[in-house]
């Protein structure tokens, strides 16, 4: 065997080994870290080069910022304050929808109503005048009731999160599911399956138009390139805060599952707005720049100081940039 032939056979063997390794990676038998890392780096570069520029005026962030905390007080605020914020957004500013990046899992204690109720059933049980006075002022002290009523003033979407522990927590009330997950699984999509949830008080959920999860699932390197659009709980599929806030803002009534067509993956459809998903029920996030959305201080909405034109007809997300309560994530941009 000549030297040239041996070199050719050696090169062919190396090429065949590399091809087999890559085929195993593509087929999902194992993951090659360097291939994943290269693919992620190229994707991040593409997002940075071709991301949309300018501000998207369809979405506004109502921000529980440092200014709001100084003016209103420490977080979490009493629910009567949150009720006023919500009612102002719907009734004064005419927003299209309000989504909460917050979960209200525990009853409000700030009004003192629970203490007064304990007194009425305990030491002051025989005091008829005390009981009568309590019933008279109860509506003013029932901050959860006031917040619940404000949620019914427009298309509101509460937030919650799923958990995945072996001994899961089950807190609060889930909304109605979108559809059985079997509709996705027969199209090759298997959403992440939760074992429990931390959701909102039943009386709040009953008044809200909907609720949605805000779980985040980072990629292998900790970067949030895609987000779950749907998740599976006991065979039923539930929607994300992004999905259902958009649905509420559009006034869409249904979310349909569209099968894969040609090179296009299965999608969710809301009155023509289509969201493509991967095999885990996730969607790549089309990130924009740092100033992609307008931020308005929650205190300015509460004080009716925000310009009406900056909020009317917008989808509003209530969240926070205040140190200590803000959410920090690594993204491609």
C-alpha cells in the first residue's frame, strides 16, 4: 500500500468518524458541546445584526420603579393600590389589556381586616355594636375584593408559575387550559410537563379574564433565546404571559393549533397571528434593542400624570426595574 493510499484511507476514516459524530448529534443521540456552542454563537450574532430597530409602540411597561417605591411605599403594595392602578389603566387610559408579571397567591393583610375578624369571633364576639360596625366598613377594608373588581374592568391577565419538584406545591387556582396537550403531541410537540403550580387567589382568578405562566427556560449556556409558549399540566396545555397578553390585546377568542406545512413547523394561530414552536413547545424570541418599549412609572399612572396618548390602546405589562425586585436575564442582545 502506497503512502498516498494510506493518507487517503486515514483522511476518509477521520471524515467518516466526524460524520458519524455529527449524525448522532443531529439525531439527538447525544449533544456535542462545541457544536451547540458554535450554533448558539452564530444565532446570537444573527439576532444582534438583524434585530428590529426603534421602539415598538404596541406594548408599554408600567414600571414599579424606584420613583414609585419612594412615592407609594415598599413592595408589595396593599391591594387597594394595585386595584387603583388597574382601574386607572382600563377606565382612565383605555389600554387594550393588562398583564401582570406578578402572582397574588396570598390574601392581603395590610388593611387589618383579618385582625378585626379574629376579634369579632373571639374577645369581642358578644359585642353587637362592634360586629355591626365591622360589617359596615368591611367593603372598604376588603382590599382583595377591590382588586378583584378592578380586574373585571377590562381584559386582565394575571401571572403565575409552574413548578417541577417531586413534591410540588399547589397553591391558588389555575385558569382554564387552552386545549388538551394531545393536540400538540400528535404533531410531534411535547411541552415541558409541570408537577405543580403557584397561582392566584380564587376570587382574583374568577374576576380576571385569564392568567398565564411566566416561567423562563434558559438554553444550555444560561442564555434565554427561546421561551415556553405552552406548558403541560396533567395533560392540559396552558399559555404563557406573552401569548395570552397578546391574545387579550387583540381581542382574539381562540388559540388554534396548525400542523407543520412543508418546511414550516407546527404553529399556534390567533386570528392570523402565527407563533412557530419547536419540539418542546417553545418559541425563539425576536429580541429588539435595549429601548424597545416605553417605560412609564407606576406612580405616574396612579397619580394620573402619565400622558393619555402613551397608553391608550396599548398592551400593558406591569413589572419592576427597582433593585431587589427586578428580574435579570441573559439574552443574545
